[in-house]
C-alpha cells in the first residue's frame, strides 16, 4: 500500500529532512502577541459596552435616515393573480402545442 502522505519524496529520510526544514522556518512564537499584557475582565466588559453603544448609535442613525420610507412591494406581491394567469396561459399554450 502506498503512503500518500510521503508522496513526492524518494525516501522517508528525505521527508524527515523536509519536515525539519519547515520547522526551522516557522516562527515558534508570534512576537506581537507575546508582548501584549493580558486584558482584565473589567476592561473587556467596558470595551464591549462601548462597542454596544456604538452599534446602538449606528442603528439609531440608520433608522433616522430610513424614517418614512416604506418597503416597496415586490412585483409578485402587487398582482399575485397576474402570476396565476400567466402560469395558466403558459400551461394551456404548451398543452395545445404538444
């Protein structure tokens, strides 16, 4: 049976060598994240409350901008009987052709 994970390498030693090279190239630790101090729970909650306030302000602005605007009815909602008539007519004409 062929080991598909080692496909493309002549020997298991070559595969191990390739994996060792990949490990050397990959960073062990992201330096940007390691330098930051952990945020306390109170700070996280305060940040979430601030974000919630910002979102509420954006929703209020959107509601203010769309006040008085009604949703336009779609074509099917305006004349539902027209769709029924078109379907019946199409069915009749196709039946006559066949």
